């Protein structure tokens, strides 16, 4: 079974912003894959935790846009991704 939280060996449960940025820079991760991993974790745990009130329905498209912008010019800002 595919686990998107550890996509490509990158574990979103054991990282920080610096680790995410390093993974972007090395092409081990994209904003789209990062978003998919976090949405998968929300899907997995939110029935129990009931912590997420709403999920941006445009999150995947926003992630693809961030990937396009990163490819063209690098990080959009300090919390890129």
C-alpha cells in the first residue's frame, strides 16, 4: 500500500520547514506531493481528532501553482509549500 506521508522517502511526520525546503531544492519533494501527504494524514486522523473544520478545496491547484513558481523563480516565501 502506498503511503503518501513518506512519499519518495520523505516523511512529513518527521520534518520541519528547513527539511521541507531542502527536499524541494533536491527535487525529492514538490508542493503538490507535500499537500497530498498532509491531506492523506487529515483523512486518516480527522475522524478521531475532529480537528480540521475546513479544507481548502483549491489546495491541490494552489500546490501546483507553487510548484510552477518554484520551478521558475525559487521559493515564494519563507513558508513555501
